[in-house]
C-alpha cells in the first residue's frame, strides 16, 4: 500500500514522462533502519531536470504528504520516507487477523497446469528428482494463494528408447524371482549393466531399439513386461510422495499418448511442416536459430518431442490453461524451446503461455547424478534417515513429547525440502546429507521451532482471538511489523519469478526478527499483554502459512 501511495504522489509531482509503474519500480527498502522505511533515488532524474540528485530530493521531499508518512527526508540524493508506525502496525495486524493476508486475486478464474516430478519407471526415485517434485508442488501452493486453480500433473516417464534397452537387458540378465523380490533395485541394476556392456559391444544399442519398436507395435511380450515394470514402479513412487505429503491431480505416463501421436504427425504434414532428413522426419526451426525438432526417427519410432507435442495439445483441450508450466531441469531447455516453437508454427495461440521453469542440478561431488552410471542417491533413504535423526533429537531433548513419530516425520522431511527450496531455483545444489540434516541455522527445524515457541507463548498467555489488540508496542515490535508487512509482496514476487526461494529466505528473516523481539521483550508481562500476544499470533500465522506454501508442515510441539 505505502509503495503504491508513494509512487502515485511522486509520479504526479514528476509529470507524465515518469509513470507510476516506473516510479514504483525504483522504490527501495533501505538496508539500515535509521535511513527510513522506503527510499526513492533521484539520480535518474538529474538529466531531465538539469539539477543534482540532492537538489531534486530536497525539492520533492516536503511535497510528499499522507497520513501514513511520518516524515520525508532528503539524504544524499535519496528521499527517505519514515512511515507512521502506529498506523502501519494497526493496519498490518488487522489484515493478518482477517485471515486473508498475503492472498491475491489476480489468478481468479484462471487455470495453471503444472508438470512436475516425472520420474522414470523401473528406476529408483533419486535425489535428482527431488527438485522438480518440491519446486513444482510449492509453485502450485503459491499459485492457489494467488487465486489460480491448479492442475498438478505427474507425467511419468514410461516410454522411449530407454525402455527398449531395459527390456533387452531383462531378456539377457533378468531373473523373474529376483526382480519380483526387489523390482526397482534389480531393474536398475540390469539397466546400468546394459550401458556398461553397450560401451564394449555397441550392437546392444540396436537390440534396445528393436525392443522399443516391439513395444510401439504392441508386441505381447514387450507389453507384458512393460506393464509389470510400470505397476511395480508406481507402487514405490507413491511411498515417496506419501512421505513428502504430495498429491497429484493427474498421474499419466508418456505411453498414454501412443495412439494419439499419429494425429499430431498428420497435422504437421497437413501444415507442410514435416520434412525428411537422413531418413528421419523433422520440423526445421532455422528461423528460430534452433536445430531441427525430431518427430520420428529413421526406424519410424517416436521421440520425446512427439509425445510432448501431443500431451500439450491434450492438456489445453482438457483444461484450457492460462499457463502451462514445465518444472524440469535446465538441461532440457533446448527440448522445450523446440517443442514450443513447433506449437507456434502449428498456430496454437496458447503456445505463448507455455513456460519451461528450469532449475539447477542436484550434484554429487560436483557432478550430475546419473542412473545409467549407477551414481545416484535414493530419495526415500535420505528421507528415512532424516526422520530417524529427528526422532533421535526428540528422544534426547524432549523424551516426554507425545506423537514422537509424527513430529519426527514432519521435522525430518521438512529439513530435506527446505534445504533445497532455500536455494535460488536456477542454482545447482550440492547433495550433502550432513548439511541437509542440520537442525540449526537456516533450516526448516529452526523455523518450525520458532513457530512452536510462539504457540507456547500464546498458550501460556491465554491468548484469545476475540481480545486481539492490533497496535504498535515499541521499536523492537516495529522491526517485526515491517517483516510482516512485506509478506504479500514476497508471495507475489515468488509467483511472478516462479521461485519458492523468495518465500524461504523471507521466512528466515521473519523468524530472525521474531526471535530478536522474543530475546529483548518480556512478552508475558501484564502490561499490554494482549497487544504483544496479538503480534506473536500474527507472526505464527504468517510463518505457518509461509511454510505451507513450501509444502512444509508445522508441528504443534517439538
């Protein structure tokens, strides 16, 4: 609110050349509290007005008048705004108490389709799939907070040449009894062996392609094995999703589009977009400075692109999405760029609303995790170890705690999720079990404990929502109020940039402000007790809600 009011007044004073939107974009938050609550730099105005930034600031500052402004000071080319603390505190806390604080309505009536997780069948659910899963889930939570209806799609990798290789590997080295006892581990074992042997005997690659062709042609033996591998994989995946607390609106494999791809191929032919190249069929993208998009290989088998084109058309027909987000690692950027350009060539106007939400890799010793090289860390094992460590900490620090197993799961799983989401989406994340399971510092357990501490104060103080008193208390309270004040903008920014780390970092700052307030303030003393508890309650509500936007639960006690 205050940034909008300041932008409106300044744009009016500066004239039509400086729009309210431009002025708003220039407003800063001073790093030092003594410099005010908002700041507007005048340096970019110097050329226009032929005056120094100091002179411009000195002329503009006295003209800024509003109930929420306590003072406006020109300092070194900036206009520093000091807000009316009593007004802002009361306004902020009343909004938090309404239960709608931080929510937005700009997504009302719109649908977002989000493609996330997408593990491959017959392969272990590794740490490499964690990022897509939890980033996508968090974006869905944030989107719903902004008014959108979301459709979370788990697009299972159950088709393609790699499954031909798996079928070939099973025919050579598979044992039904052994695989049925431990399907994912054994199938992964023979898949890794296939690649090791293929490096020495290249003809194995042709064998894998032949088996995939049998699968595309619905050959009974290939279909039977494929279905068995798929069912066993989904059963294992669901254990991980249950631990993470993630549910999908639609779980669908690539194979679902097997009988629908030919219609897309024909559409490409009708639009004269499909051309032959070395026996394969491609769509040229020279005008977009991209390599050709491969639609059918020389052996007539389809590709990822063929299936993704078909899936995109099907999703729009099913959901009429306003945006379709593909939460997939940045190594797939070229693929999605090609797919989206082909859809544009097919003249689908909604193709402009498809976005690849890329992210950095999960690294192990500085290198990408790889199933085919046997270098992978199982997500389920990491989650189980995190829960085990949380349980151990509970036994040591609070052995009488009720519902220990539930709390240990909430804390342990949240530690893994937050360790990832606190990083900028585009950055690589080095896998470190030690860092992930640290229960101090910039971690989910630190945030969860801050919320538990707040709830304990509310219980001891007998807080009653009906007696809430939204008002400012002292300077220490003001710092926490300012953090609460930032929440709606943080949510909006996290959505606009498709980056949950904006919320994760904000929550760390929020908890830090609360714990500083807790340290210097006797919250439970009688004088102004209701006002202090109202602030504590407001903090706990925003922290708990912010954590939920990251897919993190908050225990009642720890």
